[in-house]
C-alpha cells in the first residue's frame, strides 16, 4: 500500500508553535502580558498613600510702598523794600517824591505823565540830592482819595480814584524800585474809614500812607473854603491799624506821613504816638519865598518826634530852594516831595 510521507516542514512548524505557546504561558504566569514588565515591589499600601498636603503658607503681606520723605518747605523769604532793606531810612537813604494824582497835572506833577514815564522824571529830580553815603530813594506820592467841593453820592466831599489807576502805580513802583505813598484827602469822612478802603494796596511791602489834614473837614465845612485839621486821637487810630497790618503780615517798615504847614492843623501833635513798624514823618508843606518856607518849617517842625519832610513847589515857590539849601535846613530833612 502506498502511504503519504509526512510533511517535514509542517512538523517543524507545529513544534515551534508548541514552544511559543509554552513561553507565552510562562509569561502570563509571571503576572503580565508578554513584553510588559511586572510591577516592581513597592512599599505597603498605607505607606504609599500620599500624605495630606499641609495648609498653604500664607504669603507675607506686601510691604507698603516706600515713601520718600519730603524735605521741609524752606521758610519764605521776608518781604523787603527796594534794595533789600527793611527800614525806610536804612542805609541813610534820602527820599525824593513826585506828588499828584492819576490822569491830571492839576494836583501835582506826578499826574502830568502816566506811571510808566514817571520814573525818569523822579530820578532826574532826585539825582542832585544824592550825597556820598546817602543814596536817594524815588517815591510816588499818589493822591488816591481826593477832596471835592461838592458832597458826592456819599455826602463826604471826597472820592476815590479808580483802582485800576492805582494798580498801574503799584506795578510801576515794583518795577522801578520805588516806594508808593497813598495820600488821603478824606473830606468829611475820617482818615481810618478811608484808609481801610485801601488796605488791599497797603498790604504790599513798598506801599505807605500819608494823611493830609488840610482836607480833613468838620461836619459843616467844605474843602477849599477852610483849612482842615485832625486830632491826635484820630491819627493814633490810623497808625495803630497800619502798624498791626504791617506786623501781622511781617512786612518791612512802612512810610507813614503827616502833612502840615500850620500848627493848628494838628494842635495836639505832641500826643501822636510812635508805632512799631512805621517810619513816621512830619512833612512841612508851606509854599512861598525861601524866608517864608524856613519860617514855616521852624514853627511846626518836631524832630524829636518824627523824621522830617519838606515840600518844593514848581509853580508856587518863589526862587525855589535847591538841593544845597534843602540839605542846610535844620532840623535835617530826610524826605522831600515836588508838587
């Protein structure tokens, strides 16, 4: 009988397959599929559990922003008069003024030009009065309250000039290194009432005040009809108010002027008090010949109580005194004005 020979190749394949199956079984028995390594032995389950996380440490509060210390504000420089001085006659200054009101030359030469032109004329007039060690200080003496021959709305026989005009002289005086002297002709009002209306300007360091009793009228008097007068008590009220204004605001010394050419204009002038912060001047105003002017000056001057002033008139004086004659006057003059 003819029998088939077994296929050797198939037999070999069967043997190989059997061996592979055996190997696969061994691998599974080891605990994992073939080709995947068995997990490595590890710690116990309770040890392997992750420890509970601790409460997060609170972040530190942000530091406040650093503050750069602000240096203290330096004290304001004290107000001064022209040239940096604090006293009107400090440095032996000699004062020379042009007198008048704004916008007209009828009351004095100051008003013949505007404030922007005034300094040239004042300096030209002042220059001959300078002496070695005695420099001149220009002054604008501006009549800001003018006496009237009619009552006016306030029934006080005077009026204030426009504030804008005064501001023009304020600016000019500051620019020109001049003093500004506000002159009052109050009519039937009193000096203190009128002075307070000009407090806004008197708060400035180079602005002073002049009282003109010639134009201080009684209850039934009219300017131009009589020569006015004032009592020391009223003068003292004004000077006390002005002194407080200057000291409270730490201002330099203020020029405070009393005009006079007759003794009965301030009969009790010996009662006028000295005030701190004020340079008090008695200003003798009479016009005429040189002899007449010297006589008037000698009759009313009180040098032990005041610094002395003297007026020169361009039109009314006869043979007007020059700088040499003025400097020879005794008691010594420290302030002149031109009208």
